[in-house]
C-alpha cells in the first residue's frame, strides 16, 4: 500500500469538494482530492443539475420553435425521443469535466481515483480501480461525498421500467405514460420535462401542497400551470405497493387507487453517500438518511474533519454546496467561517414555469407578525415578455411597510432564476439604512425593454399600496 501525506484531503469533486479544494490550495495548503467516479464534477455534473437542465433547455427550444408559424412545418419531423434529446447534454457535460479538471491541474491538486474509507481520524485508504490500495494521511479532511436517490427496499429498481433520478437518464425509449412518485424539486422538474415531451404524467405528492417551502402564491401558480399543461397531480397520497410488469408498472396507493403507466420514476428523497466511508471507525454518526451532523463551521464531531454539500442535508443546492466547501476551507486556514453569507440562498427550480425565490414568504412574515406589503409585476404587462411571447409569470416583492426593507422576492416564469439575482444584490445590503430599500428600484433606470424592468413595475405597485 503506497502512502502520501497532505495538509487537506477532500473526498468528492462535486461543487462542495471543488469549493473546499480550490480555497485551501490558493491559501497555500498542500491539497489532494479523492474521486470514485471516472471524471471530476460529482453528481451535479454527471446525473443531476447539468444533464437535466440541458435536457430541459433543448426541449424548451423545440417547443419555442414550434410556436413560430413559419417553423412549424420544418419542426414537424424533429425527433423528440428522450435519449436523442439527452445527447444535447453530453457536450455540456464534457465541457464541464474539462473545465473542472483544468482547475485541479492548474492549482497542482492531484486527483486520486478510487473509493475512500477512514482507517483512523487522520488516515484514509483509497481502493483504486486497478485493485491497488493507497494510504492517504491528512491534517484536515473535508467530506463532500454527495448524495444519491433514496431507494426503499420494497421497490425493485432492477426492473427495466422503474427508475430513480439517476437512472432515468438511461431510459432508452420515451414512455407514453409516466408516474412520478414524489413532488419535491426533482419530481416537479421531471414531471415538467416529460410533459413537455408529450408524455402523460401522473405526479403523486405525499403532502398537501407542491413545494410547500415556497411562497403560497408561487406554489398555487405552479400547480395551476402543471395541471393546465396536462399533468395529473394527486396530493396526500402514499404508495402501498409497486409492481413492475412486462408492459408497465402498477402503483397501488394507500387510498385504494391503482395507477398503471409505461414507466415509473421514484423521486422521493435522497440519502447521503456516507455508508462506505468507514465513519464508524472514527466515531462520526449519521442519521437514517446517511446525513452527517455538522456545527456552524461545518465541523463534524471530529473537529479536524469537515462535511459539506448534500451529505449534510438542507439546502442540497449546488450553489450552496460550493460556498459551504469554501467556508469550511476558510475555517481550516484562518480559524473563522463566514456562514452568514449563505443564510439567504436563492432557490432555482427548473419547472415550467421556472421558479426562483429568496428571503421570507408571506406565510412566514404573517406568522412573525411583521408589517409587510406586496409589490407585484405580471410578465404579461412587460414589453419584453410580450416580444418573447412569454405571458406567464410574475415578480413579487415583499417589503417592510415602514422601513421599506426588502424581506423576500418570489418569481416564476421565463428566466426567473436569472431575474432573482438583481433583487438578491440589493437584499445583501442588509438593512434599509444600508441600502436594502425597495425605493432603489423606483429610482433606478432599467434598460427597455427587458425582463429586469419587472423590478421597477413591482416596486411602484408596492409603493402605491403604502401611499
């Protein structure tokens, strides 16, 4: 067994691992990363964010083209097979891998390929693809091993018609009907993607509302538009059994309903990739979903061992994971951690319509008895949206009616995940005294016509409610 020693070793090369490795290396630490897959990038690059969003974008382009009268005939014979469309993601994935591998190369960070497991508090054994074992010692270790779809024992994922959010990318044929079990972010996104491919979709939600962490008006809008597109949503349902047969999958619900479809997608939860890390050898415990508990500095119960990203649970966003990795490395190098910088994280949900939000919801502000007011702009009233033919959507600003401090921003519709960052920049100023003031948008000149103009329209709408 060969042996090496480093200042910092990072397990995983997804966003969290990359953020930690780059920060530590640029601050002069000797760093190595361990990756079990054949390429860097983690689940975000290979199975999650990149392929699903690339797929969504391609489908959206096809649908937009078909809306143009002169393009309809030319688009009539375009192959919208699921696997054909997935090829659009291959080039993006390859570009991302090359880009991120370059980061490690330029910063002299070796990538050690294989599966890592703790031997003791400072030592890892890496089982390499060649069958060899490499012993790695480090002063500090950052666990950024990510997560995978939760797989209950009673679901036969070996059946060719039963998929999870990783294996769905291997689907060979576009089904005529699809049942999606779980209406979280992943479930809603894939329900939207497949419906836009013309697939008849059943979306089974174990709760009473879709994405209940969002503002109520946004979730109501999402439910309406999914149903308007033809998605059948079933709330407050739980699965009793699932049976894969030759010509489909039969789902029996606790309510007595039986739903048969050509294919089935399990999208109900994720598990941290902690089970093979040998954490029992060093006294670090995980919860029932394989997630590791950390403190405000991302330290585990072994204070020189950190954990970041999906393996620590909420918010399970690539953007937040990168920041968590960077802040963990900052704590390693400097002894401090700017966790407050990720307290207000924007959500980006790539359904149709797209959704993004940051800050408090109306429900939260009402429960906290905060005197707030609402300013809104409907996309159908914006010249830019009219030009684009995008009439669905709105921007909603929640602000304190006495100080005018912006408390929350909620958007759905085209480019929502981009639009949100304009308001985020103003909210980051903190208080109204420091410049977080809705009147900024009233007094700012926006390019015309743009979607950004929605901020001025919403701000004026809100101010008119106060005065």
